[in-house]
């Protein structure tokens, strides 16, 4: 995700017109880690669609490849859906050129580690430990499409860390959101039973 957020450029014409929104792209992660079969499911503009296609396509040129799905420990192709949220905060700011995933502050990515937010083990099979920041009120677990699987309102007893039972989630990638009154921080984790 760092690769994406560092390279996606907000289309100039859309910035000038104040166009914001979510581009949703689907693609196949092949057994060799390359990407193919790109389909843009939704886009607020043709320029945003083209920018997302450009950057996702460019990942095939990168030396690091995606980790393919596995079935019976054999790499298999997997269809993946990825949302890109284009948000204008301050047009003069360079941050306005970056995209974000829902719930992630501009300039942050799900793979970056907030100084007060950690999760482990990752990958996880049964219990995920989330070290939370002061003032955190809720912890959510979502899939990569944003579907909510688990929500945990935090109490004083949860100060510092919370354990989440993820044993009933299917293998795959998920997001943990830690929400306070002033910010939402999100990180990706993988369930692998």
C-alpha cells in the first residue's frame, strides 16, 4: 500500500473541479505474484479511473510481487478488490495529491505503523493483539471492501491493548480501525489458519 499511496497523483482537472470519490478496481493476483484482468467497477471520473489503472498496472514492473492465494499450499490466482479514495483537503497541500483508504488520514497508509498503534501477530490465526493509543474509543475489523465484521467499544479495562478473536474469519486480508474522537487509524492484517 505504501507503493500505491506514494505514486498515485490526484488528477489535476479533478482537483480544479473539486471532484472527490472512490475508485474501486478489481484484478487477479496470479500464482507468480503478477497482476492481470483489471476492471474498474466504479469511478467518479475518467481521469481518476485512468490514474488508478496506471498505478496498479505499474506494480507489475516493481521487483516485489504480490503474495498469491494458496489452495492446499499451491499458489492459485485470486480476484482482489481494491478501493482508492480521492479526497481533497487542502488543494495547496501536496497531501491533496495522495489517495487514502477509507478511515485513513491523508498521507497515512494501512501498512504504516502509527507510533501508538501496533498489531500482532501478523499473520494471525486465532487471536489478534491490538495495542491502542490513548483516547481510543472503538476497534473495528473490516474486510478489504469495507464490510464490518467486528466492532468492539473500548472501556477503561481495555486501556493499552485489546485482544480480538479472529478465529472465525476466513483466510485473507482485513483492516483494523482504531477510532477516537479526533482520529481514525487503520492497518492491514492477514488471517491465515
